[in-house]
C-alpha cells in the first residue's frame, strides 16, 4: 500500500512539473519513463517523454501510430518531431543565403524547444451506396488512357456507358446519352470558390478535384498584420445515384497546388506541391503553431511523424489518401521535403524521382513508398546515371523497377534494373551514343524505346536475365516517336514527327505501326504523315490520346500554326495501313481548346468534346454527325 501511495505521489509531482514546464515554456532535461503496457492499452494516465527538444503544449496531442513510418532508404528520413523539420528548413535557408538575391531575417532563440503535435480530425462519414450502371448502358465504352493498368487517373471527361461527365465553364455537366438525343441530366458546381481541374467517375460516385486560393492574416506586431495567400487543393465526393440531384458526401482539403492524383480501387491518392520556408519565429513558438508553416490537410498540420526530411528542403510534396466510401476521412497522410520530384504510381507503390547534379554529372534519384489500402510507407531509394526524359521510361513489373535514362554529360543512354528494395541487379550503358530517349514502353520482359538525332531508332532490349539485359535489335527510320502505345501483343503504335533525315526539319505529325512479333527482328509495317501539322497534345499528354486496339480506334487533336486551325483526327488500322475515319474542325486555333479535346466512344456512337460543345457521330454510318450539344 505504501509503495502504491508513493507512486501516486510521484505521479502528482511529475504532473505538476509537466504543467508548469509547458505553461511557462521552461526547458526541462528530466525524463519520465513510459510504461509500454499502458501505451499499448491506451490508458489516459500514462506518462510522457519530455526533453529539451520534445515538449507538449496543452492544446496539442501526440499522433500515435500502430506502425511508425519507415525511412525511404537514405533519400528521405522520417522526422522525429517538428524541431527536426524546422532545422531542415534552417539548413536549406543557410544554403540559399549563399545567393545574393536571398535574404531572410529570422532571429534565433538559444533556448528553443519543439513540440510534436497535430492530430487530424478524422470524423467518420456515412458510407455511400455504390450501385451498378443500369442495364441500358452500352456494352462497350472508352476509358481514360492511363500510364499503369489498374491505376485510374483523373481527367476532364469521363463516361460510364450511360452518361458523359464533361468539365465545362467550371462545372461538370452530366449528359444522358442513353436515348437518341443527348440531354443534360444534372450539374455539379463547386461548393465554394475555386477552379475545377479534373474528376473521377465510377458507379454512383463522382470525385471532383479543384484548386482555390486562401488568404491568411497573421499579426506580426501590434496593429501590423501580414496577409499570405496560399493555394489549396480540394477533393469533393458526390453521390450521383440520382444524376439529376448530385449530393455531396464529403470534402478533403489539402494545402498546395495540385500536382496529380491516382485512384486504386476505392482509394484516391492526392498529391500537391507547396513551397517551404522556415517560419519567422523561434523554433519553440513555431512548433506550437505548426499550422502556420506546416501544410494542412483538412485544416490540421501534417503530423511530424508523417514528414520525410531530405537535404533539399525548398518545397514539399504533400500526399493524402481518401477512401471514396468514407470521403471525409483521410486514411493516411505524408509530406516529403524535396525539390519538386516527379511521380510514378504502380498498383502497389509510389516512386518519386528527380535529377541530382554533382561533379558535372547528372543522376536520377528514386525513392519508393509502398501503397496498401491507402497506407503509405517508405521502402528504399536508389540512384542511376542520367536523366528520365519520358514518363513511361520508369516502370515497375512484379515489384521490380526498370529505368531508362539519357546521360547528356556522357552523351549516351542507359537501362537500369532494380529489385523490390531498389538494389541494383543489372544495367546496360552506352546505348545510342549522341542520341536522346524520346519515348519508351515495357512489355513483359522486353523494353522498347526510341532515341533520336536525325533518324528514329527503335530498340528492343531483353530483360529476362536481370543481371545481364541485352539489346535484341535496332530499327532505324526517319523522324521520331514521342509516344508509344502497344497495339495488341504483336504491334507497337508510335505517334511523333516526321523529319528530314539530313536537316532534321519537321515535316508533320507521323503515325507509325511497328511489328514487334519478334523483338529480335523489329519491322515497320506502315506510316502515315499528316503534312503541315505542327503540334498535337498527344505527344506530351497521354490522356489526350484515344488508342484502343479492341475497337480499332486512334484519335487525337492537332494544330497547324500557319493556317491557325485545329482539328480532331480519328483513324483506324485496316489492312496494314492507317485509314482516316473523321476530321472534325475545332472552334479555335492553337491552344484554346485543343488541350481540352477528348474523343470517346460509347457503343455505336462516337463523341467529341472540345470544352465548348459535344458532338455525336454514328460509327455505323461513316461517322455521320447526329447531334451537336452546346455545353
């Protein structure tokens, strides 16, 4: 009994010390011992670690994770607390001060202490009932052209076979296409201010991604205020079981400009990018007001133990995951200090890659994060010589990474193979000296890529032996491909430019069909040149391409600068040659509508959306125009 009483008395004494320490902001070097059993059972009377670098304010709580996040190799390490984030920004600031144009005037406090904090509000939202599309839906319809099979991507036009969902005038128009005439069924407008960007549509759920500006007012001194404007990305989810009356079921907000997103199953992964600066206040105060400098997700700062640190703390990639059946709840969160890395997403992993420069050489640094049911965690990191120029040059197969790079410092190209933990298993360097990789694709254990100087070599590389990849063949033709798309299992479609083999002068947009039935003997079956055509978004935005071998359709928008005119071109592949099915004039010249143009097929009809109007064509009657609908 006496021993129990002594323990209770000690707890009271330490509780008083803790309260006084936090309230008075007194650094404390004492340590309280954690009772691990109490931590696991969640008892409220457990003690808390306290040191001069880790304090708890009376308004913050610790984010407790069953499984702490892991480092992504030596590229990104998990922060221990906000103090470490602050110090990473301080280090980056010191580096930037070396440049004359940068001047930050943050004064230091010798007795700084950081607080770990920020737990997100994860209120449960009622599950939306997802129903199947009605039996009146067409049996076949196009889907968004994506980078990875099984990983959906947002776009400006979607369909489910019964309805078209089209972005127009900062709204989403729901167009009923089941009857003989297109008609508007409903409209989705943003719940607040902002700009609608892209969407997902599946079953009776539609997710809208938008961006808006928010202004914060902060008091610097008495009667002196500072106004800061920041970009915020919004994910709004709607139940559209009644297409005439969409009902919003949840909203998630996330600081930063929209970068990209992916949808795997029911989970949407949202990625934003924001600049980072050390706050103009001592670390102790900064830690206790983390919401003022740490990016917010649903109004709460990203938790310290979900922040990854690196040497390049100039900006941050913010990531969250949301299950669309619980659209107000953030499944997981993550913030990564980096220098604006590129993103590749497989079914089970996120890869961040960016360029590093050292000793007059260029390298690609890659970090891997696992994705499982919305949870994100570090796996490993690796580095390869050269730079990734094509988004399809990075690819995962059975958990293993393949990477094609161009090393302009050595004037050559390379192929690098890594295992599940990003350990190098094999490489092939010295490829196509003096040329650059313009397009790439991987099919099973074969890599295909196009390089260019004045001619277009298509390479096939055997990856079966991971330790010793080898070139199988090389095919040279004039021009070059910017985009490659597999056409069945034995052909490869290339979209790019035709060029003069001697001068390199561009002659027009070129379609090429390659025979890859024998990777050791690549052949060109046929080509088609759209003479005088200067540009197509198909070359740089794969979602703007309709390429469907099953329906035998190839479509994309083009522009001719000299005539200031644009059109949508639709082709089919018949008897070993390209045949034009449709040339539809677009309402504007270069740039206005061409980037927002999408071609969609639903059953026997073909639809063309240019952001201003919808056109419906009869696929069974020489693509006769049936109806125009003003958006």
